[in-house]
């Protein structure tokens, strides 16, 4: 489908100048595209098809979609967005970008270029978790990082937390909202002070300081965590720490300021409207939050799109 001719400018052999290009069609990107479509803004959505929560069995805690498989959730979202004639969905990967007089120029992997007045980055993050045998194939199921997203599915089971120090104590105590059987695995001498040990003991959290070598179990399930000394501890699920890293270079290429959070090494700085330090460039979802979730991404996408519409009106 073509953009609204009243708001798009044809550039000879170039693609149209869009009011806004959304890079990424995860929860944040689709949410932004939906609001932009309803505002009748010519919008290009470029999607590489790699949502970070694809391995999860279901999406937890999203009203109206609780437990829905991610693939089904995104299919519904794409169908809703595609109903708006000013929005075009394009499969592809944006590999480069620069600022220009018209706003921004984006280059796709196939060599095509698109000019756009505004950009909403929804490119997601790379989730880096401990590289131990058995974790990758169980990621998003029996191995998880967010109890609010996955805790219900493993409730009342034998749960482990692979962490140490203050964050380990915090995660172990938090996980008790879902099970009374929680073990903090410190992967070596725990370094816990007397107060932390007393707090964990008072809450019934066990502490195991053996060196962890991996997990085992049938399929994507866990039956035990394994230690380097050859011993094991029965467990049914494992919460692990993650560090988020930008998986696209676009934010850096376009000059967006970033900062470090508890979970992200380089989250994009944004204001209440999800506007970055670069005028006209917004960032939503995992790439700009300290607490990544589908629900938060939807809200961020909606706010960013509203901000884009307001800014386009102000300069019209």
C-alpha cells in the first residue's frame, strides 16, 4: 500500500518521505504504528522478524493477552496495524541511518533507502545470560529472568536463583511470591554478610555455594542443577541475571545518548514522550527502559507515537 499522498513526498528514484518510520515490529513498534495509523500519518514499519521474547511459551501479565504465545500476539497486532491505509509493513533489516535535511535517511540490507521525518526505534535488545550448558535451549521457559513474566508458570515448584550479593538476595526474596521452595545459588563462596544470611534464613531461602556447571532435564524442562564437583541439586526452574545490549547500531549511528541501568549496558535516554536526545528520534521497548516487559513496551509505543503526531502538527 502507498502512503497518504497528502503527507508523503516522492523523491524521484528514492522511496517516499514518510511522516514516521518505525524500526521493529515487536510490542512497542506495533503499538506505535497503530497510533500513527489511527492518526492518518504515513508510516513505514520495517521488521526484521526477531522479537526477543520469541522463545517464551506465552506472554504473561498483558491484559487481554495473558498467556498468549508471542507469535499469535504479534500476528494479531500486525493484522490490526495493516488495516490502516497510511501504514505500510515491510520485511527487512535497517542497517544504516543518518540525519539529513528532510529528517532521516534509513538504508535497508537490500540497498533501498527511505527518507522519513521521524523515526521510532523499536529494535529490541540482545539478552545476555550466563553461558552454561542447558540454559540456551530452556531460555524463556524453565530458565527465565523476569518473575513477573514467568513466575506464575513455575509457581509452587522448586526454584533456583543463580546470582550473588545484594541482587541475589533481592531476587531470591522476590521469587518467594511464587514459591516457598527457593534456593540462592551463588556459584562459589557467597560473600553474604551476616545480616543478609540472617534475612535469607528467616525467610526460608536456602543458600548453595557450590560451583554451577549447568542444568539438565527432559526437553525444555529442568530436573536438576549440576555442580562442578559432580553433585546435583533437584530444581524445576532457574532465574538467571541478564544484561541487555543494543542489537542494532542505529541508535549510535543517529547520535542518541545512552546510559547504563541495572539490566542494560546502553539504554537509550528518553523523556516522558519517549523522545531521545536527537530531535525527531524516539525509542521504545527494551532499548530504552530499565524494566523491560511487553506491557511497558505497548505503553511506550503509544506515548512515542502521540509525541510524534504532536511534533508533526507543531511544525506543519
